[in-house]
C-alpha cells in the first residue's frame, strides 16, 4: 500500500498506529508513505515514537481544519448560500453560482401538481398513485437519469409516502434556503445529529419560489388537520395496547423483495363479544401504489408467526437428533488429526523463527562484505516471501485447531443456538433475532425461512457424512 504521506492514511493516531504496527505486519502488507520516507519493510526508516508523534500531529491538524471549515460553512448557511450536494426536487444549482438555487423547469410542475392535489384533499397514497400512473420518475430516478447521482441501486427507487410528505412540508418551495437539519463535527467529536425544525437555519427569499405562500399555508393546515384526525383515531380505543412486532424488519415480499410493513386494523361490533376486534397484517408498500410491480396482497400476523414457529421447531428437532448421533460417535480420528495439526504448527513456527534469524543476519553479512548488494536484496526478498507464507500457514493451522477445539467442547453454533430454545412454547423476539435471518412470503401464502448459522450447519452435516467428526 502506497500513500503520498502519512496524513492521507488516517487522522486518528491510535487507529493508524494499530494498523501500522500490528495489523499490516500480521497480514504481510507493506506500507509506504513517500513524503514521510516511511517503509514498514525498512525498520530504519521510522521508529515507534516518531510514528505516533506524526499521527498525533496529523489528527490535531485535521481537527483544526475541521473547526475552521465548519465556521466558514456555517457563515455561508447564515447568508443563505446553498452548500448542499443536491438541490431540492424542483430546483437545480445555478450554472453561474453553485450556491444559488434556480427552478428546474422539468420538475417544478410536478411539485406544483403535488401541492394542488394535496390542497384538493388527496391522501399521500392517492398522490403516489397519480404520479405512478403518469409515469413521472421519482426524485432518485430523475437524479440518476440526469447524472446527478451514479448509484444504480437508486435508479429503481419509486415514489414513497415519505418523499411526498417531505415535499409538501419543505419551506424551500417558498423561496427560502433551508439548511442545518443535520450536522456533524470532527473537531468536536460529534457524529451526525438531526435537529428539530426550530433549530434549522432558514434564510428567506433567497431564490424564486415555486409555490405561492397562501397555497403552502393551506397545505400545512390540511396536513395538521389530517395528522390530528389520525392521532384521534389511534386514541379512539385507548384500552387496546399495541402488541410487540416480533418479526419486525425480518419479513420480505416474495414478489418484489421489499420489506413488509405491519399494519393494525381495529373495528368495533357492539352486538358481539368481544366488542373490539384487532387484526395485524403484513402488507407490501409497493403493492399499494404499484400493482403492476407487486402482486402480493398481505398475510395475517398470526398465520405467519405460527408458520415461522413451526419451521423453527423442525430445526430444533433436527438439532436434537444430530446431537444424539454425534454423541454416539467415537472421537479418536479427531484427536489424531488434532495432534497432527499441533505437530505441524510447531514445525512451521520453528521454521518461521529460523527464517527470522537468517533474515536478521543478512545485513551483517552484507556489511562484512560476505555478499554483494544484489545478492543481499535478492536474499532479503526471498526471506520476506517465505516469512509471509509461513505466517499465513500458521494462521490457517490455528483456525483449524480452534475448529477442533469447539467441536470437542460441543460448541457448534447452530446446535448451541437451536437447542437454547428447545423448551420454547411460543415465538419470541429473542428467538427470531437469534435464529432467523429473513422470512420471505409469497402470494400463495408459501414462505421461506432463511436461518442463521447455515455455514455451521453445513460443516456439521459434512463432518457427519465423512464419518464422525461432528460436534458433540
């Protein structure tokens, strides 16, 4: 690895020192900092103290620069100069002044339509369906098409409720520059933090408005009324507590691949007992707004949890059976192989020590005139290659020994984690987070449960087929 100088490698002196003194030598990586004259293959080119001092100075310099840049950018924001990477949908950066926003004539009419539809009483879902029906690209799709962003993954991002909600609430369409919604600072050690609206930096009348203030204010009033109405509906049945979403973030749509969202439906029947009925369903957000892209119609939470729990019970039973099979097998062959690996490891380590001694004596032979410069460079290179090769071999042997150690202790992760829930009588959040990686649900109500620790299961299965080298 070659860098112009040490400051380009890292600004955290502790982490940089760890990599240069421990990680790189262990991995056999050679690090060269041209301007600083540092070469990890040549210990004479640096010492530990000077290395730490340089890294410390680099970190202090980076923090100082960060503080100065933050002050400059803050001043630009307070003057109403746009410093963001991407302009809000409906605008673009001016070609004459990149700190000023101008109207994008291709997308500004879409923004006006969204506000007019919202003013007419359309829901966010209705607006998304209208946009999709007219074939209007979402902001991410439009920016990818125009070359503002290059991540191909974003080229398929559709219109979403959150996107429309942010558009109809953004004061930028009144001609105001809105910045400082989130901030981070290297100089203060502050990671990215999001701030409430009252702490945003808003400078009014910095560019041409797309939406008339009266329209904007009416839309905000509609948003507030709808939000209050929605909150009132949620409070209509205060005695109904929201249950835990046990499968949260784990359920995916088998039709389009999107993550399914959990929805609650409450209704009241005064003539039956119980009077209040609650049902939870997992729905695909893409199906609601893009029927052509997704045909999945949803699944009841109770049915899904039952199916997942049964799939886990099958895995637990399989783990119990494998445990019994392994316990009945002899381990003589495993112990013999373990002893052979330990002997091989000892021999390789002795060979490595021998290489290091020869390598250390090379310079003395060169200084005493026992070998010329060409032979010295060639021999040093050969010894370095052998040293790296032996270090990798030692790492592989240690991994093999660790595997045998776990097998001997009966610590195969798949068996251990499956049997941890052998007495479970119902599905729990802890259970699915430990055992399940993903649940894919298809339109015919078929589902596929992807379990964790599959590599450990395959290794165990292979060992059993090879004749008794499995975990006990």
